[in-house]
């Protein structure tokens, strides 16, 4: 919540060919290295640079998995953290909904046709596939980590991209965050 309220740096993030190549390569594998995803997110919005993927995985309830590499064909083999592409797309969508300057368009537009070929969608695949329809129905991003107390302390702040954030606390810690997007960023229902 505090990071989303920090002022934005003036520079804009532009998707480069190397980012496109990284996304294409990761889609082919079905997962992206956590370090690559972290670099991608922090390059888009510097306010997210201090968060590790393991922390974001806990907040947004997805699993970071271990992948093993052995480039020399000898032991020892090295472990790397990785995130399934459906979870990476879900994370980018949620960070954008929270008011961060994160662009999920390239990843979700490439992932949706792959999901359309599947007979069954599971978990985050469903959310990513139906993202535009779901966002048209849900105007606010809502995240709670504990039950709301009877007399919650509410605090409202305007975010740099025009979102309005409401934090709900129990007096000692934040238990919920609600973010309403600016009217111009709402997704149309067609």
C-alpha cells in the first residue's frame, strides 16, 4: 500500500525486443525465471524493485517453483526459482489493478490463444483467459489478509496514476486494500 502511493519517476517503460523475446521464450517453456520476472516488473515500475517474487507470491497466493539447470552436463545442478506463465500474467494484471505502472498486454495477449486451445482451464488460467470480461464487471481491486474488524480504521489516498486506494486497518496493521481505477482506465464490456 505504501509503495503504490509513492510518486512515479518521470521516465516511461517501453517494451523492447529483448522483453518480447523473453516472453516468447518463457511461453515456450511454460514458466519464467523469477529473477527475469522481477527485473521485468521493476523495470516497468521502480516502486516494485524492492519486492522479491517470493514475497509477491505470498501476497497474491501463487506458487513459486524450483527448476533445475545443468548447462555443463555435470554435477552439481543448480536450482532457480520460477513462476508458471499463468501466474506471471495474473501477477502483472493484479499489480496494474493496484495502481502500479505495469503492462500485462504483451503477455496476456500471447497467453490467451494458448489457453483457448485447452479443453479445461484451471486456477489462474481461467482468470487470465476471461480477464477483460471479469474486469468489466469488477470495478475495484480488493485484497484482504484478515477479517475486517467491527470498527475499522479507514485511510484513503490518491495514487499517481489516478487510482483511489482505501486501506482498512485493525488499528495496528493493514488488513485490507481496495483500489478503484480512474474512470478513463475502466475496461469496456465489448
